């Protein structure tokens, strides 16, 4: 390497960190994701309320996270630093406070900041005491000034959350199918908040397109589009393609030409799904299934139905283009079709599940006291230890939500390079016991993103990888920001 290259590399690592992306992800989790999860459960209504009350609502407002503090046996609190957490075998964590208010018969009666539990803090993140120290102060507090951070201290042990590689959500991919009646198969994982629902599009030998999602198995996609409100055949063909007419799709329209009303399409789907109640109930239940579980990333209200219909038409067009050889099949191993779940994303999944458990426990305690004829204050029904213990347990054992294992690992400190390698690790959710040759191979798109050399030998080869030294991972951007940019570039929205 020439002198200029050495200078550039040295300068880069003086200013940047190996774990910068992980720290940004954690900061984003604390600053934005926590509030988003709380907003998903903005208003709670207990099913059992006191007799003299017509309505009882609990509103969850703003959540806040403190800096890491230590509560001593005498009740006093003071800041705690990572070195002390390691020596005393405690967790380096900060308290979370949630502003809650109680509304009885439309009037606010109670408002307070409730302590709901502790959240482990990543070293050198914004909420870590080390983020504001200089080199001399690092040494004064017993820390290595050259330590990169990016890990957690749980019960005195240093734990790292390994990055998880997964297929990109909300992206429709068409691949060749080796099994089944359909020569090609289109898949999209629709992800929104707690939902991650796989959708499958198939074209059978009779030329009819079928859609599968949640409890709805292989229903004609034309009927789904009509059930969403796009009932005119001309509109469907126009939305699939305004310049090219795909004649082989006409068989779908001919087969269901007699269904021209939205309610009839909903009724057909309900019967096909196995809903056997009276017609009115059938329609209502089918509407709920379509609103909640069909492409939830586009929305879960009635207003979003037309957007879902447009997207289904575009999926059909892409499927047709791939089938006709106009465009190539999608490569699942191409890194543009992959996403990395960083520490912030993994903690979002963990916190969402456990926060919902806290709410259920709070409602159970409230309703149990109400059954005894008492009117409890909301303060006494919150068990703050529940959330703390469940989060600590997952981070200590590595057992994550969704049945995943080994997400949290004890950091390897045999030497500095091995520590850096562990902080950069990327794992695939694929099973190590299966062949999966294509997923294990080195792909051209790994260049500059993943290290082409560092991977274990044996069954895990190609499934456990490491980020390149200078690789950085960008954070997700809100959809509204992207829509704003493309509108300014001349995007015209369908009406």
C-alpha cells in the first residue's frame, strides 16, 4: 500500500468507528422506535370497568429514557459507569418512564409518569456516559479509550447483538419454482409494526392467478382486486398495463365476469376461506381479514384498499413480464434484495412483544381488582419488573422473539482483532444442516459490503459472515420522505 493509501486508512479509522452503524441503529431505537411502539397502543380500554362508570380509557403518551443510574441498597441513586457494572456483575441499563393518563367518562382524572422498567444501554451510544468523555476521562473511569463500544453489559458480562441477514420486506420477488404447478412463484413479505405476513402469487396451468396470505389459501387474485373496490374489468387491465395488453390474463376476467359487485366478491372469498356464518357476518369478517392481513404495510384501514388493489395489479404485471422473458427472474442472493437487522431493529422486535405483555398484565391486574368491587389507581397495577426481567433474560440467554437463538452472544476478548470481528458478524437465518448452496456462495454484490474471506469452515460456511472493515449500514428512512422526493421529481399518483 502506498503512503497516500496508508494516510487515508489511518485518517478514516481516526474519525469513524467499526460499529458506527450499530450505534446509530441503537440511537434510532431509543429516539424514534420506542415512541412508535407506544403509539401503536395509544389508547387502551379495559373490558371490565367499575359499575358507576360508563367509559374508562387509558392513554399512553410520551416515553422517555434516562441515563444509566445505580440504585444503592439505601435507596440513593448515582450515575454508574461500565467499568463498575462489570466489576459488580450488574446490568448497564437506564430507566424508562411512560407518561400515562386516565380518562373516565370523557374527563381526564389522573396523569403521571410511570416507571415501566429498565432498558440495557449500548456503550458509546448517546445515552451512555462514555459518549461525552475525552481520552483522559476515559482512563480516569477505568475504560480503554481505544475500545469501540457497540455492545452491552448484562449481569457483568459483555454481550453483542449479532446482525441478522434477511430478505427485504415489502419487496415483490419473482423466482423460478422447481416444485408445484406454477412454473414461477412471486413472494412478498408485508411488514408493518408487529405484522410480517408472507404473500404468494402463483399462476396455475389453467392460466388463473392465485393469491395466498394468512388464512386465505389460493384464492383468485382478480376476486381479491374486485373485493378491494376495483370492480371494472377495464380498470383492472388498464392498471396492470396501459401500453401492453397481456391477452393471457383475459382468462382471469372471463372466468369471473359475472361477479361485478364488491359484496359478491367478498362473499365468494369468505366461502372459499371457510367462513360459514350468515352473509352479513361473512362480509364483515372478510373485510376485516382484507384490511388487517392483506399487504398491511400499505395500511390497515378502508381508505387503503385502492392502494392495495393497485399494488396487486403491479405484481401481476411483473409476474407476466418475468413469465414472458421480458425481464429476468429476481436473484434472492443479490444484496439489494437483502436487509440487515442491526441492534436497534432486534431490540425493537424484543421491546414490542414484551411491551404488549406489560399492557396485558396491567389490564389483567386492573380488571382483577375491579371484580372485587374496588376502583384501583393505575399506579398500583403496573409491574415494572416484568418488562425488565423479560428483556434481561433474552439478552442474557440469546433466545429472541420468533424462536431465534444465539442473537445475543458473549463478546470474544481473546485478542483485539477477534473482538472487532465479533462486533462485525452477520448471521443468516437459514439452517446450517441444509445444503442451501446458492446462499453460501460468494456473490458479486458482497464486494465492499461483506468480507470475502472470513467465514467459518464446516456446516456454517457462507451462513456466518462479517461486514467489511469500511462497510457502513444506512438506517431506514420514513416512506413519507421518499414519496416527497419522488413527487418533486414528477411522480403522478393514480386517482
